[in-house]
């Protein structure tokens, strides 16, 4: 097997899975250099560091922006496992917006995140770093709000 040192930024895909020993964890990170879904790569990750495993299992949530460091392990010709990242460094760059609201759906519009709540028509919009953009009056107004944010023009009135 070949191990390549690597540091990458990406989003925690789903809740980490603790190892049977309680000291390890497996998880997936989605990384995209262009914020286009077509360019996304899903990295299968694992950590044997009990401190990192504890942080992943108890403190991290899907959608959190992470910086992970370690070694990308590429399988050899006689290995039956796929590539994976053995993580020995972990940093939370930004928590997922509205991560405590389980009934809401988080969606991505390029570098923007929106929160759809079926109970209301309005849609909160954030940058992927968590900065507030504004509230769209409905789903059809999201792109207008993002355009206003990018151009510095006032948001459209309802």
C-alpha cells in the first residue's frame, strides 16, 4: 500500500461510526475544489486517535466544515480494500448552520447554504463559511438574494 500525506477541507457527510473498541471512528468527508457537485470527491476516513474519535462522535455533526490531515492510503494490487484517509489531525472550521434543527433540510447553492423548513415559506441563506446572507421570502427568491449579495445591490423587496 502507498500512503500519501494529505490535508483537505470538506464537509462531514454523515454521523461518524464508532469502532468496536470505542477508541476509533470511521467517517466520510466530502470535498470539492470548485463547489460544483460534479467535482465533489467523497473520502472514506478513519482515525485511531481516541481524542479525535471522541470529538467526531460527540461534537461533530453532518454538514460541519472540517480540515482533516493524515495519509491517503492507496491499496496495492493484492489488497481488497479501497482507498481511505487515515486521519491524525482534525479541525472544525465551521459548524453546519442550524445544525440542531432535525426537521429542516440543508441544501447547497454553489458556495451558499440554504435551510428549508417545511413549516415556513421563508428560506435562510448563509455562505458556506457560515456568514449570514439574508432571508429569501420563498424558494423562488433564493437566487435573487444570492445575486444581490454577490453584487452588493440591495436585496429585492417582497
